[in-house]
C-alpha cells in the first residue's frame, strides 16, 4: 500500500499568494497535466489555506479534474485580494491626522467668531473658541477611530469575501471534493474548535456544508471580519471565527481527522508537506521591550503594539511545525521575505504583483532543485525513499531555525538516550 500524502496550508491573508505560487511550481515540475490532486491524497488548511484547499479540489463539470488549476488559484489571489480586503477610499474612511487638526481649528474659529458676532468679551470669545475646538477635536478623533481603525467594528464587511466565495464555489459541498479536505474554525456557539471535513460530510448529511461556508468560517479573522454565520443542513445556526486563533498550522488536527477515518492508517507511512505564508525575521531581543507600555487590552490587541492575535497565531504555528517535523519528518516550505510583505491585508494590485515577483525571484528561482526533491518524494509515495530523504535534507539546510525542536530532541538523545524518530536519526 502506498504511503499517504498530506498537504498542510497555513493561514495568512494575502500572503496566501506564497503557498499558491509554490503549489503551482510543484505541479509544473511534476508535468503539464498534473494537479495538486495528483500529488496529494488529503489537504487541510486554515484561513486562506482552507480557501485554497477548497479551490484546488472542487470538481470541474467533468467530475474528474479540479475546476481550478494552481495557476488559477494564483490568479484568484492576485485579482480578488482587493475584493476581500478593499482599500478604503472615501473621505471618512481616510480621516487623517491633518483632517483632525483642521476640524479642530475650524471648530475653534467658528466658536470664537460666533462670540465676536454677538459682541461678547475677549475672555468669553477665547473660552468659546477653546470649547468649540475641543468639541471639534473630539468629534474628529472619534470619526478617525471609527472609520480609520477597527476599534468599534470589524475592519472589513463580509460582503467582499462572501461574494468572492460564492462566485468561485457556488453550491458545491464538502462531500464533492476530488480528494478529502478539512478546514478549521473556532465555534463561538460551543467555545471550541470546529472541523469542516469531507469525511464528516460523507458520513453525515448534516455535516455536508457548502464549500463557500466552510471556507468563509475558517477565514473569518477576528478584528478583520465579522464572524461567519452559517445555517447547517439540519437548520442549526453556527457562528465561527478563523481557525488561526488556535491552529494557524493545522498539521496535527489534520492527522487526527485522518486517524478517525482511515482505520488502517500507519503514522510511519505519512508524507507530510507543510507550506507556510512567509517568514519575516525580526530581532530576537530588542532592548526597547522593557519600555513597551500599552499593556492594557487595546495595547495587546493592536497590530501596531503587542499584536496579541498575531502572536497567538505565530506561536501555535511554530509549535505545530517543529513537532510535525520531528514526529513525521514533515517537509516544511516557508520562504523568508522582506518585512514589507508581512501585512495580512495589504491588497493593492501593485503590492500583490510585487509580492508575487518576490516569491518567484527570492525563493522559487533559487530553490527549484529543492522543490524537485519534494515532487520526487511525493511521486515515490514512500516516505523512506531516497527522494524523501533528499527533500528533508535540503529543506533543513534552507530553514534550520524551523527545526529547533528537532535539534533539542537530538541533544536529549545524546545525553539521556531518548529514542529518536527514525526520519531524524
């Protein structure tokens, strides 16, 4: 029996252009007629990774091939990023610091002018000007907070992302995917993780959700979008947010879902390929950390301060990646790029074009040999093959920092003779 090939796609907003382009390169290396469904037997994705998992497995009209090729998915990322994350263009949406200042000055002058017209004294005129200025400043500041930040509501409405998912997925359901897939979200109803799965859909009609709903739930990033509201086939209303808050890299959730449904699964016969949405290295230690301040709720949540949500996503991702590497010998592909490509929602056409070029020029053009080893490993369908060993070695050389847990296990092995997984000996 062939080894089972698992694809894991991480979350990351517009940075989903990275796994999309890498998968395009893998299928190109494999051959013109090859699709992701020819290289993998199961896919699990979080957020944009879940959207891509659905797009790559939704059947075409012939029922045998995917509706979208990997190139199509790259094009969707390029063309629909602005639909999902629209750039704010209205006057109120772009309420700037200059607008706040001018509103304050105009309000103050109006108040003072009114007093002058009615012939009041200089002190009264000054007081009226200051008071009116403060009122103008307050109103302008609140307008700025409401329209130019997401302190009071989600940054984006669901109209764009739901419309995009409707356009591409229509009424296709989880049970129809060409190979089994899973996506993950967090259920606000039950305060617990939720798995949207082809396996569940085929076993229980009440779990056979529309792909557009599963994709919408897994990508409902808190503060960016309102929760996804979904009515199940049985009539139950679900409220879900992005699975990235607990599993931005969902390797172990995916393998757990496999264990539930593939009774003969041998964990020693898994080929796991995990694709991230970019690594943007910062200083390990910054002296200013001692003087950060802003330790309240807003300070922790703000992306410009402590960015609690971002840290939660990155922390769970790092643990999943390190442990998957050690336990399953997972092949981790996660390009290192400039910090300017880190934002999850920077979606202008110019930025997306530059982003794609960076992925191609900085990573793909220099690492086609490494990606060829990955394809050879997948086509061998044997995790113990020479091809898979070469793929692991070249990937470890590319990103040694993502093998930190693996290094720790080797140290424990040398000191205490703790057994090692055979892939890492």
